[in-house]
C-alpha cells in the first residue's frame, strides 16, 4: 500500500464505532504501514484503562509494528495516564481515586511530535466515551483540532454505529482523515459486503477527500 504521497499530519486521532472493533490493531497496523512507506511514526494511548504500570494497547501496537518497546514506551511517554479498572476513563479514574491531568497527556504528545513525523493517538472506545463526567472524547478531539480516523467493521449493526459516529464528526466540525475498515469480525459475507459498499459511498458523498483504508484480516 503506497501511503507516501499523502500529506500526513503531525497528530492523528484514532477512534472506533464502539468497543472491541479492533482499534488497537488498526492503530498498530497504520503505524507499521507509515513506517514502511518511509514516514516516521509512533503511537500514543490517550488514556489506558484496565492496566497497571504498562499499556497493553501500546504493547499490541509494537507487536504489530514488529519492534520492541521503545524508550518512550518504557518512560510512559506513549501512555502517560493509566488506570487499573477496565472501564471508561471517567469511571476508571474515579475508582482509582485519581484525576486525569490532560496537561501530562499533551506534554507527552509534544515530546513525541518532536521525534516523529506523525503521532497516532488511540482513544478509548468511541467518540462519546466520557473522559470526565462533563467532558467526552469528542470534546478532546475538538479542543485539539485533531484530524480523526474512524475504525469500523462490517458486522450486523456496523452501519448504524458508523453513521452515528460520522454524524457526530460532521456536527462537531472534525476533519475526518479517513476510515479504516477492519474485516476481522466479519462473518456474514452478504451483510459485510453491503456494509462496506454503503459506508464507502456515504464517506465519498459527505466527506470527499477522506481516505478509505482496509486492513488485512490479520495485521500480524
């Protein structure tokens, strides 16, 4: 896949149509593809939940990228905020009795941007996941003007979830950089083929210029 002729921004946010859509695998796969195309790239986890002292999502990224954990990983620069309970960030922070310090996250992104051409920031869950009680993931994306990639699949229900996410992106004035289609969970070929065609046409009509990228069934 030739991605070298695309103007990649310094930061891209990756979100999904929901939980367990393959966001971490899509993030690692895209980072690997960019590096293979000569574009210096790393990944960052906005907020990691369900872990202690390390980010399992960052570990997945590196495995897919085919590299060991980096110095930035070991220094927690790529995952500066980690909570122990596997829940949305606002609840995980509450359970751990901690506050989310967004200045730490932003400073970490700044450090990475000085080292790499592109930093891919993976969110937690979908766009409307609360980071704090009155502050959603989509608010963070808007506040930081982050071009966004939406990860989807073709399983039953994907069209609804994807269109709701795309509508939120449109209403908020977020730049849709592209959609990554993950076929891993596809079971019914008739449904999945139609979903893929429907979403691709929807994107072309309403978000002209956005990328449509398809992952392999297994990115490893």
